[in-house]
């Protein structure tokens, strides 16, 4: 219990959403909470700003109850401060990873986790994210 992985090459290309969205190509997985009721969610993405006027691109993870990815009660969500982020000068691609400890889950219950992304400006076609992954592992608290 508590182990799950997913990797997706599918791009979320040329987006300009200024709120966190899963995009058209959702990257997510389900897992069973371990006996500790805690997991570490490791996530990564390759990101690129397509415009020098784009300010920031962020990628974060959210964990919810249930077996349907993106549905269920929100359990944990990264903040902007704990998200992957690239800034204005990064017009080349950058690959990064981050982790999030999720606690307070019911042992044996099913949960789902997915990645969300946003562009901090409203510049059209300003950003692309791709090569996204999630790896969930049990955590002892």
C-alpha cells in the first residue's frame, strides 16, 4: 500500500491559464493509503516559457479522496511556494522536481493525486509543460 507511479510525455502546449488547471492531458494516479496514513508525493515536470513576456509557470500536486482522478474531497494541495516554478528569463526548457508529504489519510482507503499547472500572466500561448511524473511512496510519521 502507498506505492504508485505515472509518467506522461503528453504536452500541455501553449497554455495561458492564470489559475491552476489539470489541462487536457491529465497526469494522475490512484493509491491505497499505507498503515501510517502518510505518503510522500514526488512530482516532476519539464517546463518552458514560450514568450519572453511570460512571468512564471508553476506545476503543483493535489491529493483527493477516492479512485476517480480529480474527484473526491481535497486532502492536500501544494501552495505556490511549494510548487515547481520557472521565471521570466527561462525561455529554454527546465526540468525540476519537488515533493509533498501528505498525512492524515485513512489507512487502506483509496486516494488520487494529479498535477495542476498555471501561467502567472495572461499572455497568449505563453507556456508549455511536458514530461510530467508522479511517484507516491509510503511515509512513516
